[in-house]
């Protein structure tokens, strides 16, 4: 990579964004297929670079600097690379998010207004140790016509550098500069001050990290923060189903943000349910931490106040027993991170109450929290899971990387015609029709 300043890289991204917004979908898709093919062809190169990162991370794990969860997220394998290429092709196969007519309104005969989807522009991203995040973000940005500034964690620097170089080489036909890699921590601070050049920031990390970004920039921030997710086993739950859901939500992949961190159990089923699920957890080496009632049923460590708001990212689970549906809802809203929650119950009315009362981006009924994912939602992939409430929420796919603008097609109209004592009234009629420059569908 050439040694350019962050300002130069952002400037190049700005220029590329203007051209990328006009690039036909067929060319964007072709570039995505080229990326997938290149990753497959360069598999050994990627795995060698990743091995360097993992070896260094294992040393820092032994020294107590890193967690096992971080190392697990960092490590790539042949199967993970296959999943990455499948993801890139899945993004290419999604419908075009650009130039979609969202609304059509006839203001007058021959005067038609269209609300049309367009790229956001230049997106700055800062993400954690998972190298596959770089590919996901780049693929979604390309498909949605956005230029992107990529900043991964230093623990994945070798992996990120190789993946970036492969992506850049594979997209020679895309406007130069559409994807930029920055690596130094001070580059992030530089980026935060470039509100005249960067249109959106997307940090992925802890709440403290996202808060730091928000407090030190005037650029709009779409935050992906920690996942303190819950499964509530209701009094009316199918307990066999509840066992499988609670187990999957914790054990299937504990290092990710949509894994469950707190299991909430209704007191009416706790005596029957808890010993069964606890045995399953123990077979998987899950450390259990419970409140007083949970510990009176099954032997486990004592949960502290901090446990209820902790994202472990590991084989650790806190358990609390509640007296009512209302208590479960209150616990989630008090301690959750607004990510993903699930209720297991056979009573639709109780599921509805839970789902409508929880203030989280995703709320499930009789399903594992692990389904909270852009690929599983059918979005192709995700740039992150937004726990905020504006612009985009939950897994952010292609639609979350677009905004809109208004196109007005006229035939010589002036505002004076619609003002004053003899003002002509507006029609303001909604109609079915797509924006097609220069071709009005009016009378």
C-alpha cells in the first residue's frame, strides 16, 4: 500500500463516491463476483497472514492482555473463507438498492415528484477483531454505491491488509479510491474531524468506544455496540424447546454479539427447567452465575450486579428467576443493550406483550437470539447491528447504507402559477410510477 495521509485517502474516497453512485448495477455485481473469486484464489495467502495475527494474539492471551473470545473472533479457516465468499456473492445477488422510486406524487399535470434511493456517500468504519468484517463492510458498501474508509483492529492488521489488497486488486474497474484502509489509531482521530468529507461513521465495538466516537465528532454516527442479549423462558414455555433455544443461543458461537448473556426463567417452571438446561450447559463447559433463587435450585456461582449488564463473549451465562412476565420485561429494559431478546412461550398474548414492551432492535418469539444477523435475515450481509433508533436499526444491510433525494420532473412550471389570488391548486396525487428522466407519466 502507498503511504498516503488520511486526508488524501478521504479526498480520494469523495471523488470515487461521486462516480460510484453512477456505476451500473451490473458492474458493481461483476466487481463483487471478482472479489469472491480472488479470495478463493488467494486462500493460502490470507490464511498465512491470519496465522501471524493469531500467533501474536495467543501470546497476548497468555499474558492476560487478550480474551479467548477475541482470539476466536480473529481466527480464520478454510470454512470461514468459504462463508466469506458465499456472503460476497449473496450481496451481489441482492436487488439493487439504488435508484429505487420510493414515492411518486403528481403535483400537477406534467409536474411529478419522485423520492429516489441513493448512496449515502463516504462512510467511515471502525471495527473489531473479526477480519471477515472488513469484507462484509466493503462488499455492502460497493453494492450500495458508497465509498468506504476501513479501520480494523490492530490485532488483525496482517489479515486486514491482505484482504484489503485482494479487494483493491479485484476491483480495478471500479472508480479508484472507493475503498481505503487506515491503520493507525491517530488516523481515527483525524477521520473524526472530517465532517465536511465523511457522511456517516459506523463504529463496531463496546459502548464506551462508540460513546467516544459520538462525543468526538460532528459526523452522524450509526453505532454498533455490545450485545447484552436475553432469553426469557416463560411459565407457558415448551420446556424442551426452551432448552434447545437457550443452549443454541449461548453455545453455538459464544464470542459474537447476538449470543445470549442472561437467561431469565419464570419461577413457575424454574424447578423443572433449570436442572435440565444447567446439565446441558455444564456438558459444554458453560460457567453459570445465578441470583439467590437460581442458586437454590442448581449449584452455580453467585451473580453480581455487574453480571446483569455484562457482555461476556464467552462460555459464561448469568441466570435470574422472575415472578412474572412484567418482571422479565423490566429486567431486559433495565440491563439490556437494545440488541436482541427472545421469549419462549406457547401463549401468543404473552409473546405479544413481551415483544411490544421490549425496547430492543430485534425481539424474537420461540427462536434463538443467534438469528439476529444480516445474512440470516436475508440481507446478504451486514455492516453491523445498530442498537440506536435513527436511520437504521438492527442488522444493517444495503437499505441501511442508502438515503434518498427528490427528483422533480416538470414541463416549464413556475411557482408563481400556484401563488396569489388566482393561484392554481396543486393536485398532490399519489400514483404508481418509477422515475424515468425526461419521460413523464402524466396526462
